[in-house]
């Protein structure tokens, strides 16, 4: 079999705009998969979905400094551009965009995209001030430059998905935002670029997160619809991992992120927790996330 051609990443907005314009003028549809690199099976599933649904697929790889707060892990964030390019080539990705921070935020940069309301005040927003301003700004820049027909995001980052859906609609981008299911490792832990930093002991404790969500799913299947009882069930399960520091457990409406009055398919059950300096998030959509590894943990 022929070696896949090594992709040469595009590095500037002008290059991305030019390539994407060529695709559009050839009458082809374009899918965009925005990532921060260190690609894993979760990213792979987004890329495969785009390849299946669009004529051409672009992957962006950019560790976006503006979505990290002071003291967060921007410097320690895993980076593996060569391996990422190889994976993209093997999968048949058409173009990779890997700009520098200077190309994205040149001197004098002064335009920030800010949403308003509960969605950008609660949970991740409260724990990571400025995070969604950075996310909304970089995603808007990517959508404006590439003008993809579809953009692919992972359910694991549920609040990010809600923010992106909102901004794509509000700014009339014309891009369909496609949210893909969370991909989990065989032990139930959701794939994350940050998992590489977990040693075996930390990883064992982190498994309380999917186990707690599995317990919540089981309780919901058995008829539990009270958000507070579901929260307490999850907190109890997480407490079995003594080194896991819980940032929040929440049951919210999936669109508005207002607290849910009843657990239903319109809700998301969210967990954020830290273990050994690594912050992990996970989510369950009750009634729809049957692939969650029930009973994972230990
Ligand atoms: P990141 O590189 O972490 O910014 O993630 C890039 C995209 O991949 C985001 O839309 C994430 O939600 C998505 N993603 C990350 N982890 C997973 C996962 N385990 N399953 C599915 N999608 C994921």
C-alpha cells in the first residue's frame, strides 16, 4: 500500500482562507475539526465523522493561549505535531491548519467574542474565568476564515458545545455545528489529551468519574428524576477516590445551562474534578449515553 502523503500544515489565516475558498469554488463541501492537538481516539472520531459527511476535511491544531487562565496548564499542555500530522495523513484529512500564536493574535489584536448570560457565567466559566472568551474568539476566527459547511465538536466539552452552537447561530455563520458522542478508553475514562499526564494510581482514582456517571445513568433508568438526589449519588461515588478534588457536579438544561428541575434527555449531568494536578471533565446525557462504561472504576 502506498505511504500516506505527509501533510504540510498551513500556518496563516490567509493560507487557510485560500485553500478553503478553492474547495468551495470546486463545489465541494467542507468539514472543520478544531483541536488543540495531541490527537487521540476522541479527535479521531470527529475526523472520521467529517470525512464521512463532507467532501473535504480540515483539522486545526492550535493550543489556544487565550483560553487558558493564569496558572493553568498552557505550558504543560501536551504537544505532538508530527504524530498528529501522521494520523491526519493516515485518516485521509485534506488539510491541517497549525498556526502560531503570533499568526492568530498579531500585535494590535483587539477583537474579542463574548457571549452573555448564564451559559458563560456558570460551571466551567466560573472555574476558568476568561476561558469561553478565548474559546469563542478562536472558534469564530476559524469559522470566519474557513467558512466550513459543518464543524465538529465533542460532547465531552458540553458547555463548549453549547457556546459554539450559540455563537454560530447568533453570528449567522451558516455552519452546522455537529456534536459527536464522547469516546472512552476501555476502562471507561473519556479520552483527553491530558490523560497522558495521569500515572496509574491517579488514573485508577479518576475512574470514579465515569463510574459515578454510570451510577447516575442506572439510577435514571430505574426512574430517578430528582437532580439533587442524582448529584448526591455522584458526589458519594466520587468521594470514594480520596485524592479527587471535585470542582462541580451539576445537572443542567443542555441548551441554557440553567439548573435542571428534572433529570431528562434535555439535561446534561456534568462533572469537573482534579487529580494530581490534572483537571478532567466528563458528561452524561441521561437516556442517550448508553455506551458509557457501566461499572468502570475501582
Ligand atoms: P481539544 O483538543 O481537547 O480542544 O478537543 C478538540 C475537540 O475534540 C473538542 O470538540 C472536544 O470536545 C473533542 N474531544 C475531546 N475529547 C473527546 C472525546 N473523548 N470524545 C469525543 N470528542 C472529544
